[in-house]
């Protein structure tokens, strides 16, 4: 038996491969500081856990509606309307198990052979993987500016992917650039996938959703979820706010794949959105403290130049001054310094010459990681 040809077009996330290698070193007795995985190191808020437990006791253990529980969709619609400043109805909301289905299903629904999709590079590697898997052509842009995107437009362009705050760079797309991009594509037959999974994790100006601008709601998919904001990565709970014409096609994709999202996790999602937000605020404050100290430390290392990220929980230093490739240095830091990070090239060809560090680890461990790397260079 042979695999279908399409399997040659699918990619992966190297973070899990680095995690596997790091765990193998730990099994040998090595001390490893894990800065490779993009997962908050905080616990899910207690009131959210309690709501999930209560839902299990109340019988939320069976199939639910394909599109999501009506009460969660209503809560999401209210939340998105408030945070994005645009009126969103529950009919536009579709709940999915994690964020990735809201990338994959809309792409399957709209992309065909010969279409082009513009995506950030460096960027989350699943964007390019899914574009290729759908048979479309991925077209990368490296800087988050209107000009860098608009210059890539052709009559074949069907989709533009935005991610702000961004993984892996931690950058925010400036409001002026988002407004200019909306003006440039408002009258074109182009869909926008706005990945806003880090929308609550920012350290200065609040991110702007392109969906909030005139004429863009019916052309934009807002992708968000609970994993990053509420430290709920294992709960597998995400959602999309879709143009009206795309809701039913995406629901058909769900029927043919996952059927629905676990009901008890959706009840926990309601508690997350409608309950106290203190844990979120505390987490973001701690990420800011870590960011400031860790980036300052990186900038003391020979050959490193690290801008201060504006959001998310990553540092993405330029390491070209070390004279080493991204993979070479990432491997050396893991094997020789006991610091697990990711090669920038894992996020696309334009990430070569950079490393990605997750600051989702304790302040003490981040300080120790800087000390270990300094010792490695000495």
C-alpha cells in the first residue's frame, strides 16, 4: 500500500520533536530548561476547572450540537462584540476542538488547485502546511506591513492570513497598517483569516482586529480560543467567528470529521469568558516581567540582538552575529547548555538566522537559561 500523494505536501511542528529530544536527555539525567513549547506554564483558573467538573457531574458527557453549545456561542458572540468593537451574532460563531480546525476547515472550504494564499513567514508552520495540503500555493510575506502583503496580490489570491500578536516574533501589526490593508482589499474577492489566539496577551497598545473595520466582517474569519488566554491548552477549545456564507460549509466539515466539541469543555469555556479575569491579568503581568528580563539577558550574549516583543510570550532574537545557523545553534544550546529552544527556520525560510524562546517558564528558570547560554559562549 502507498500513501496518497497529498501526504507529501503536509508539514509538522518541530516544537514537539525538540520536546521529545529534550525529554530523552532528561531521561539520561540531564537538566533541561524547556523554552521550546508555546504553552502557558500557569494552571487553568480554578473557577474554570470547577465548571468543567460540575459539567461532568451534570451529564455534559454526550454529543452536543455540531456548531457548539448555544449558550457558549452566545457568550463568545458577546465577548467578541465587546473586545473587537463590532456587533457579532451567535449564528456566526462555530466552536471547534482547538484552534487548528479553524485554520484547516475554512481553507478546505475555499482553496482550490491554482489558488494562492498569502501567509506570514516566519510564522506558525501549520499555515503553510495546510495551504499546501489543500493544493493551493503558499505565498510568504516577511514583514507585517500593508506594502509587503499588497505587493504579493495577484488575480489568483484567495486568502490572506494575519497573526497579531504574532508567533514567533511577538510583533503586533500597527493599526495604521491594518487600516491600510483593509482599504486595499475591501473591494477584492479575498478572504482574511485573522489568527487572534494571542489577542489578550499584549504589553502596550491593544491589538486591532481587521474584522472591526468597515466592510471587513463579511470577509474575515476571526480565529480565537481558550488555550493561551486561560491556560487551557489540554482542554482543546477554540472557535471562529465566520462570514455568514462560510458558517454552513465549515459546519459540514465538522460533521465529516470531529462531529462536535466536547460538551463539558464548552461549559468550562463559558465560565472562562464570564467569570473573573484576574488570572489572565496576573499571567500577562508576569509575562511582561519575564519578557523584560529575558530579552535584556539575551542582548548581553555575543552575537545576539533581540527586539522586545509587543505581545504573545516569545522572544525571537537575531543570532546571525554568532556565525552559526539557527538549527546548529539551537542543537548546541540543547545538547551543550541544557536549554531547549527552536530554530527560527522551523517557522519558515525567513526565520533562518533567528531562534525562538518561549518565556512560558519561571523567572528563575529564564535567568538560569541566560546564565547557561553565557557559559556556553564563554
